[in-house]
């Protein structure tokens, strides 16, 4: 695959991850979702992972770090909320 095609794929990946973050935050703020809802955590988890891959492709290591940390925090939220529900 040509380098330009890879760039486009990873750019789209990053934009989709950013969109997931924005949707999650908007739906949290307008009280459609709660901070402990599974869907909120999943949007943050996948948004973080997608932005991580996009940032790594661009060699933007600080952005990659913050996004993988965001994904791990979301995963912790899923785990922690499931423990509390039991």
C-alpha cells in the first residue's frame, strides 16, 4: 500500500477517535449518559485507542501517551463499575 494511503487511513482513524471522545463528552454533559455507564467508558476506550494508533503513526509520542492512558483509565472504569454492581 502506498504511504499516502496509510496516512489517510491513520488520519481517518484519529478523526473517528476524536469524534468518539466528543460524542461521549456531549452525551455526558447533557445527561444522556452517566459517568459510570458502560457505553460512556467504551466510547472513551475506543476513542483513546484509535487516537493512540493515529498519534503513533505520526510519531507524536506525547499525544500517543495521553491517549493510551485515557484508554487504560476507561478500561479501569469498566472494571471498577462492574465490581461495584456485583
